[in-house]
């Protein structure tokens, strides 16, 4: 999580207790010796906060839950719900954090902290994005959750941060299509490969994967003997990514197959990605 964003949020909503209050609520031996049920919500909350500050996130989450269990109608309970979810997130219990956040969102649809809850839920998916060779279900969930933050809270700091994180999720999803496309291309399953590379170009135009997708399309079309299609894709690649190494590879592929490169014709480069569809 963006640390400055995180601290600003916690301080703004009063989830970080001042040291004086921590000492007053949780520091005396008499309070510590009391059964949990006998303690007021602010004392329970301060103990949970202390555990959190000590990086004992499992204990912190449990103690924040205790605040809500004993004092469900107090203002401390609402704060504790969110902090319990955050403590679960901090210790890597992303599923537990997601369940807690979904509950918070359901119980407090009008809360001022709703944007933060949606943002933290998105991070629970985002932080689990794995290598492109693996299943990308989590990446898709992260993409959906980040877009949810942007759509619901477009003017918030969380939306601005979510937009930056979307770049990675889009590149990851495009990378998965590229990985599958390369597999098909290597096996000589050219039509299946073409479908994957075209998907990258159509759905993920802002990602870093597009130049390679175009070059791989040239390879596939050349292998199928579709010379004009190959020349057209090479023209799009040269127009949109002039000087890119992937265009140089496409040029070599064309000339190696005896196909006249697109720069032999005036105006042939004046093509856009959309012209492929």
C-alpha cells in the first residue's frame, strides 16, 4: 500500500490513537488484569492498536474483533472493523481481509471510509498478482476491484493510485495472452496464435505487449502464406512504433520470406491499431 496514503487515512479518521490515550487506556496494570469483558471499548481498542504497532497483526486483528463483539453499537466498533481488516491484510491473510471488508461495505454503505475499504479490498487482490505463466484469475479480480474504486470514487486519492496500479494488471493480462499465443505459434497452430495476438492488440492497446503481438502476427501470417496481411500488420507496427526492435524483427521476417516491406510504398505506414479490426 502507498505508505503516505495509508498514514494520511488512518490519522484522518482517528484510527491511530495518540500515545497518551494508549497509555491511559491500556497501560495500567489494573486494566491489563481485568477480564476482556470488563473493559471499555477505548481500552480494548488501544490494546489492539498497541499490538498492531508492535507488528503483531494476528493479535491485533483478534483484539479489534473483540471491540466489535463486546461493544457492537459504539463508534469504536466501526473503526475496529476496518482496522481488523487492515491487520489481516498486513499479515498476508488476504482472504480474511476481503471477507471483513465486504462485511464493512455491506454494513456501512454511507461511511466516509467506504473509498478506503474498496481500495484496501483491491490491494488484497493486487498484492497477489503472480507470474504470467500462472492462472490470472486474481489479476482479473484486481483489475475489477481497481476499476470499482475509480468508478465509485473518481476524485479520491485512492482512485488516482488505482489508475497507476491498473497499468500493471493490464500488462499482466496481456502478458498471459502473449504467453499462450507464443505457445500456439511454436506448435504451428497459427490460427489459435493469431486469435491471441489480436486479442492483445484489441483489448490491451496501452500495454508494453503490443509491439511484440504485432510482430508475432507477422510471423503467423507469413507462415500461413498470407502476404498482404503480413505486410499490413508490419505497416501498423512501423507506423505506431517506429524504430522499435520488434519492427526490425518483422522487417527481417518479411524480407526473409521474399515479401516487399511496407516502407517500399508511399503512405503505407499511415495505419493505426484499429485498422486491424
